[in-house]
C-alpha cells in the first residue's frame, strides 16, 4: 500500500471514530474543540467525516429494517430473511458500533491500559524481556509482564504471540509461565506460540516441550506438548484434544505470509481481522464453519476476501472503512 493510500485510510478511520463517538453521549468541551480543529485542518477531513456520517445513518436504519441487506441475500435465503431481519440488523449494528470505535486506529482501547507491549492491526513487533527472553507479537496482539521473585509470568491479552523463553539456569531458576484465557503454559524448553481462539487459546509447541494446564470444573487438567503439537482450551469447555500442526505453515505469519489449509472460515476471519483496520463479519453460523484453503501475503491482503468468497461461492458487501459482510 502506498503512503498516499495509507494517509487516506488514516483519515477515513479517524472520521469513523468521530462519527461513532458522536452517536454516544454528548462530547465534552475538549472533545468538541478537538473535533472542530481536526475538521478545519484539511478539506479531506471534512469530506471523510461527511461520508462516514452518511454511512452511519444508513447503517442506523438497518437496526430497524435491514432491507438493503435483505436484497444482498441469495434468492434461496430470501424466504427466511423476514424472520431474520431483526437478528441481522442487530448483528450489523453491533458490529459497526464496535468497528467504529477507536480500535480502527489504535486497536482495542482496553489494551492501552492493560498491556505493557502491544501492536496495532497489521503491525509486528519483537521485544526482549528483562530475563533475555524474546517475544514476537503478531498484529493486534498484547501482553503484560508480571515478573516476581518466584516466577517469570507473562499475561497474554490478545492476538498471537511467539515466545522464545530464556532457559532456566542456576543464575535464572524461575520458571517462565504465560497466563492466557484462564490457563497457563509453562516452558519446559524454549519456544512456543499462543494464539487467541474465541474465549480460549491455542498453544503450539515449537521447540522442546511446554506444559499446558487449566483448572476446569474442579480437577486440574494438564498436557505436555512436544514440537508440532497443539492444544486448544477454553474456560468453559476445558482442555481439547492434542493435534499435530505443520510448523512452517503455523508460523508463516512471522515471514509475512498467512497459510490456511482447510481452516474454518470463522478462524480465517478472526486472523484477517488482526491484519486489517476494518472488520469482517459473517452473518451465517453455518457459513462460519465452511473450510478455506489459501496462501496470502500479509502485506497485500486486498485480494483475500475476493479469493475466499470465490472459493466458497458466497458473496460479500463492504462499507468502507467500517465493515465487510460475508453472506
């Protein structure tokens, strides 16, 4: 993407933030002055604001009557559209409300306060911790550091993170533990990846072994993973089955690629949303389970949606810069 396109995107995102903010409580005096100042800075700002306002008004109508969205549905689904109108309108309205807030430009605002290290959508970052451990944060990712005298604890907050833990030695006897989604991952070796998975987490061992533990419905559940093994757990569902992953494909994001081999569309969308400032939303629960295969360069995801929808034989509709609906 050129610097000109990036600048235009930034203006569009900022305009969307202001429009979404105006739909909430009244602006403070400082906020009002800031908005007026931003609008006066350049004609492009006013144009972007007017366009975002128009889009927001159109989407507000969907909360009562998603008529335009009903027209996008394939003919075989139109018979059910009336019954689903309220639900579709609510989904779109909630998605747009979430997308229109500051996460467009800054990511999730909550992470600003909670995280010690974080990345914006599409950004990669490597940090070296005080103990010498290396941590690579994928896009829209965040961690918080909580080292003390007994352990080196890291709180995984969002996204996807590659950990290369400094090994335990006589000089550094503290275990390296990552807390995520109510469970813990303890490095018995060095390298592993943790990825956000809905309300839970995926843990993938890269080098040596890791111990994954979760307290679920009383008894403690745990498993030790060897390189290439992965497990998913959730606070409500407990520990899942251990499965095997291709390490090159699973860590391709570190090399600027995304590789999906029969992955559920839901997972693909969750991943793409970390690399884009707009949000992709799937309207159909059954559609979310459809399988997708493909290889995409993270630096150029412009064709990713077209490729996926063509492969699955489905449609999409975008309202830039807020939302893309798959149906």
